[in-house]
């Protein structure tokens, strides 16, 4: 992040959201909302007195709710710039008609600015790389038998990540959320929501086997005399050095039990994890101080809106669709739009970095020429019979059609009417519009209705 912020050709827009995308390859027009930080970052020294004194505390989203943060806060350690913003939805000054003002009173630099407004910026870009990432499958409702909300010592893998991180809420110590004690027996449950047609997602989340092996290793290394049990369906380790790492966790003492967990019940201050061992063919019960769920990865919340805004297709699970799984894995169907990371499908960091590098090179290649060759198989409108009904505009997945006004002479009179117009730079020749047009006014070049019918006739002769 620091390197990116210091690069002369990179403009880092923090606390900002893309609101609208128009135009096409080489000429994307993007509307960006730069949200009001309520802190003047030119004046702020990042001294920290404001969040020390802020009276309002909220669950810390970055630490997955494992600790609290203030209403004026820096979202994560090593943020760039390392200066706070005010979360207006949780700030007393904004929610209680100005009846607080503590941060403003204590700020020596005079940086607090409650009047700051959102800024709307309009910028032009030649290309777009989408990297909106993933979120975790909401297991809470689907797997009620694992005790969400009832047992604080059942946590997600991401909560474990924050806990075992030295900049996390426990400074790297693995502790039970219920009483802050070090757990002696830790149970990991894999495939919570993955490979589960009935309650979750049918796909494999790919990274859980390896991060669970990492978590098992961390417990065994950090807590002396600890025991680790891992419930699994299969162990999948396709990656350089991955199988060796998994085997290392076995050698360290992690005990793998092949089978799903049916439920978790409390017993005094610990939990009983009930499941089946499909290799031994019998029910098993393991007493645990802490249970960690390896939950499925899903497209990030809001990525459907991003897809609609940019005109990207999605697959059945909501991940952004690449133009071709083998030959064009980083490109979208929309020219000039590229994908990086888990927004396109589940993957780990090395795969994410590889794909992001591929996208960056594609952008460089795009910008290295003055002219682009377009696929000639685009749609074209027969304006004389187009009724301007907009059906094609609504169905076009690439936002390639718009309605324009044409002026015509009719029996000596000048008339204006609306017709569809195809932007050939955006059209990918998918043919959706031709199938939807009720008046048969849109055709794919070289594949008009007459030409296709003639081919069918000839084939049936
Ligand atoms: C518990 C756990 C442990 C893991 N451990 C490992 C590991 O040890 N090694 C490994 O290789 N992989 C690991 N992974 C996988 C790794 O986290 C992912 O491969 C990696 O984070 C993917 O990077 P990404 O950039 O695609 O997505 P993300 O890391 O999700 O980043 C996407 C970013 O985009 C932002 N964003 C989303 N929508 C918008 C929007 N509309 N506008 C602006 N910004 C937006 C998000 O806030 C986020 O910052 C683990 C995953 C989990 C769940």
C-alpha cells in the first residue's frame, strides 16, 4: 500500500466508491464518490488523541468483531494514509444532533471537520481492472447446529486469522473469546458451506485445506501441550509445497477425522463436537475449548451491483465471468475490463497475484498501440423498421445499445423518432438483442435472420 501510494503514476483514492461507469474501452467515464472523512487529512498528524478520547465504541469489523473500535478510527493497521475518519453512522455528534464534539475539542491540529461533504469526481480511464475480492459464506443461519450466537467459542477462520496475527486484537495470542483463556483442545471443521448442495455452495473453496493446516500448525506451535482435531471431507493440496506443508502439520500432531460434524453442544465451559468418522464407520465426540469453522468463500457483498455497473457477466455462483476459461482467463467480455483475484473465483494469494500480474500486462498491451482491432461480428440496426421500444437496450449485457433520435423527411414533413444505436466498441456479438427484438430490426452482421433461415433451409434440403 505504501509503495502504491508513493508511485508517481498511481492515484490512491481511499474512502471512495465507484458510482457509475460509462463509455467504453479507451474512454471509460467513471463517477467516483469520495466519502467525507470528517477529518482534514492535510492538518491531521495522526497523533491518536481523538480516538483515545472518543466516547463511542462499536464492534471492530476489521478484527471480525473480536474487539471494539471507536467512532473516529483508522480502519486497519498500516492503512494509507495512517489517519482517522469519522464513522458518521456511529458517531454521537452526527446521531445526537451535535451533542458530543469531544474529538474536535481535543484535536490540537484543528483537523476535525464535521461539515465536510462527499465529493463526486468524474474521471476518464482507458481500462478497468476489477478486484473486489470475496466475503465469507453466511454460515450462521444455514448451520444453526454449530451454535452461532450461542457459543462464543465457535469462530470463523477469518476470526482465527485476526487472533493469530501479531497486529490483531490479542496481539497474536490464541485465546477463547468467552473467557480469554488459552484453549488446550481446538477443533477445526472444514467445508462449512463448501461442497454442500443442500445448505451451502456446491463448489470447493480451494484455500480452506491449506489455511486449516496453517491454523493447526499455529495452535500446535503457540500452545504447549495443545491438541488439534480436524474434521474434513477430503484433503486437497494442489500447489507447490502444499502437500509437504499438510504432512508437516500431521507430523506435528494434528489429528484428521474424515467426516462431517452433525452438531455442537455445550458441556460446562467447553463444547462437544459430534460427528462421524467415515473411515472407522462410527460416531465420534470430541471435547473442544475452541471450534474454528473453515467457511466457504463467496463473491464480495455488492459485487452484483459492480457487475451491473460495468457490464460484467457472472457465473451461477455470482463470481465474475472471464471471457474464456482457458484462452482469456483475465479478460471480461466487455473490452478493456480485466479481472484480478477472488472476484473471478476462489483462489489463494499466489494465484491472485499471478492473475493480477496478467491483468496488468494486458492493460500495458492495450495501451501500447494507437488503434485496436475489433471483432467484425457486431449487431447492426435497421433503422427503417426499428420502433425504438428499448427492449434491446434492456437485454444487452454489455451496455452496448442506446436510444438515439433520428430526423426523417416524410411526405414533405420533418419528423423525429427514436431508434436503437449499437456502440461497436462495446458490442461483443452475443446476439441477445437480435433474439429479443420483436420487429426483427437488429441483426448480427453476417448472421441476419434471412441468412440463418437460408442456411437452415439449405441444410434441410
Ligand atoms: C481464513 C482465511 C485464511 C486464508 N489464508 C491464506 C493463506 O494463508 N495463504 C493464501 O495464499 N491465501 C489465504 N487465504 C486466501 C486469501 O485471503 C485470498 O486469496 C486473497 O485475499 C484474495 O485477494 P483478493 O484481492 O482477490 O480479495 P480480497 O483480499 O477480498 O480484497 C478485495 C478488496 O476489495 C475491496 N472491495 C470490495 N468491493 C469493493 C468496491 N465495490 N469498491 C472498492 N473496494 C472494494 C475489499 O474491501 C477488499 O479490500 C485465506 C482466506 C481465508 C478466508
